[in-house]
């Protein structure tokens, strides 16, 4: 009888030990599971960000390629359009240097025409080859003054400059002895060296 009771106690102890081991195994497995968090692991975040950047670049490349530009240039433009925080503002587009300005052209025309028209030396040294050829083709007319007489006075109006066209021009008004006036438009090439009268268009 005693041996049966002892055997039962041994079996009960073994069952308890097995249950404890099973509980420990379950606890270890639970601890081994990755923690649930609102923030994914760094590797997953980096991978997602990389995929998003690649998708954005692909969209930009496709849209710009359809417009005829290079994808690499488009991506560079998108990046450059967003300056870093704290960077100074970009400078304005520089003006074309080395060209004659409006005031310079006005001073030249006022000096060239004077009060009664240019001198023979000015006609030779300060007139373009184009205008000289035009004068040779019209020997009976003064293509600079648009007349055959000498004016009593000459006034040069405001100068208009067109950088895209490469010219500046002004209206020149001549006053005649009979009280009448005539106008013409004098053109100066912005890149001429030295500055010279390029052409004259007579009114009418």
C-alpha cells in the first residue's frame, strides 16, 4: 500500500514538472516575438522611403520626357527648386553685359546728329557698312536725314532697347526752315564696336 502511494506522488511531481517546462517554453516563445509598435523597424522605413523616391523620380522622368526634356535634367530642376533651409535667396537673372545701354545710345545719337546733321567725318567713321551701302544705292537722297536740305534743328527722342532683337532705337525729329518737321527712326546695334548708326527708317 505504501509503495502505491509513493508511486502516485512521483507521477504527480513529474506531471507538475512537465507543466512548468511547457509554461517556460511558451513564455520564451512570447518573448521572442517582435514587439508591436506604431513605428516599423528602421530597415523597413528606409526600404519604403527608397521605393517612394524611386516612384517620384519615375513620374518626373515620364512626364518630362513626354515634353521633350531629359529626365536627369528634370530631376535636377526639381531638386534645385527647393533650396535648403537657411540658404540665401537666389540672385536675379544677370543682365547682358558689354552691350550699349539706352542712355549711351541717346548720348551717341544726340552727338551724331548735333543741331544740323552729322559731319562728313561722322558719316564715314560712325555709320555701319549696311547704311553706307544703302546710301550708295540712293545717291539722290540723304538716307540719314531723309531729306536733301540741312535742318535748322534736330531733336532725339527717348531710346527703346530690345535685348532680344539686339537693337536700340529712337525717333529723330528734324525742324526745317519753312516751319515743317519730319521724323525718322535711328537704329543702333547693341553689340557694335565702336558704337555706330546702323540704319535709319524715314517716316512715310
